[in-house]
C-alpha cells in the first residue's frame, strides 16, 4: 500500500454519519421497489431500466435511479445497463418465491412501529417506550394481527429448524403448547413434521383467527386447538411435552419473564422441555449485530423489554426452577434457540 493510500484510509470521514442519517432513504427505496414489483419484473427477465419501467408502469428515469441505488445497496447487480437479482433478492424479494419476505414491510414499516422511534430521545431518558398505552403491548392491539399476517413467511425457516432440533426425528405422540402463537407457524411446523403431535396455540382472540386459517391451509386443523387470552392469566392445561416460546420473552423485564416461566414449568409433563426462540446477543453485547440492534427496538416499543444474553436467560430459567439450558444456533437465521428441561 502506498503512503498516500495509507494516509487517505486513515483520514477522518463523515461517511458513516451521512450513511446513517440518510438510511431512511434506503428504507424508502426498498419499500418502493416492493410496491412497484420491481424485483418480480427483473426476475421475469426485464433487465434494463426501460424494460423494468414498462413492467412496473413507471418512468424509466425513476426506475434507473432506484435500480442504481438498489445495486449499490446490494439488492441487485448491474453489468452495463442490465440489472439482475442477487441470490438473496431472488429468494426473499421476488414474490414468486415461496420464501418471499416483502410482505413483512406491512408490519416492519407500520406506523405503530415506526412512530415509536420518533421520540427516541425521550425513550432513552425514560428507559422505555415513549408511546402511550405501553407501546405495542396493549391487549388485543391490532398491530399483532398485522404482525401475524405479514411475518409468517419470515418465520417459516426458523420454525422448521426449531421443530427439527426439538423433535430429532421423533414421531411419538406429544402435546405442544405454542405461547404467543401469532401466525401459528412454529406450532404448525411441529404438526407437519410429527403426524402424532397435537398443537395448542395461545394468543389474543383476534390474532388466533390468523393461526386457525394457517392451520387449515396446512391441513392440520383437526390437530390444532386454541386458547384465547393473556399468557400470564390463561389456563394452559397440563402435561405438555413441549412448550414453545418464540419471540416473546424479549418484551418483558427479567422478573416478569420468570413469573411466566414458572407458569410454563407447571404446565409441562415430567420430562417436558421449553423451546425458546430469540435474538440472543453475546455476553459483551457486540454480536450478532441484528441481536444487539434488537435491544433498541425493545427500548422504543416496550416499557421494559430487551434482547437478553444467554447468561441472562439461563438465570431466568434457573430462578423459575428449570434444571438445564442449552443454546443452539439455527441454520440460515438470525435467531438462536434455547432448550430448557423441567
């Protein structure tokens, strides 16, 4: 490396600040591309600005500017004037793909979520959400119906991997309780992989309608029952072989989590286990970056939620009476699984 290049590389730069402050523009560009069906158009063979514009019923100049930004961002590749989808975009952003995630913007960019960040300064000073009604945690909040409909495709892969991890090929009869079932995807993965599994989904009544619809689509409605209400008050029943806690504990402080876990433990069969899926940062809270960043989402949207480390979860489960906890990474995902024995 030349002396000039070395000096240039070490010079202070405002690039990080500008990229971060202007990050909303990249968000808007991605949302616009989804709304225009730009990824589908390119996936179907339209590879120039003119061709894409014709498919998307848009202006060629507008499409060229948008597509160039998406190429810089890593969603597209460009050779000359021709654009192609990256592998990730083909899998996750072309609506023809079974793993399509574009619908998730209906929740991730919904006002109920984005408005929570409009007064983040106040949330930091307060140590919890600055929104009224305790943020998104209000009972029967309509945002959770939007979440259930929008996020099911994103959860399909981790749900499948979690079920494989817990079942380990077993087809024995079992009862599975899916707490905060939402779309039902996690419980339904157990039903698909084990024809002898009976699933009970617990959530607010308005959300459970989405889960029941998905159970019917999956052809397992005869093995899918529901309990409507709060996970802290509803009668779970007894003798569950597995209790699922997907993306739920992060909404609460440790004492509230332990209160819930004691209820869960009492509902387990003697050799039952809890399968928790969460964003789990390392003990230094520096990686994985998605898990570390998720703490900010909890700060902005909940009174006391957080992305807890495995050490913190292990202590919660221990205080609730569980005997053993194991941390597992799941293939292809940003979540981790914690398996806890009664």
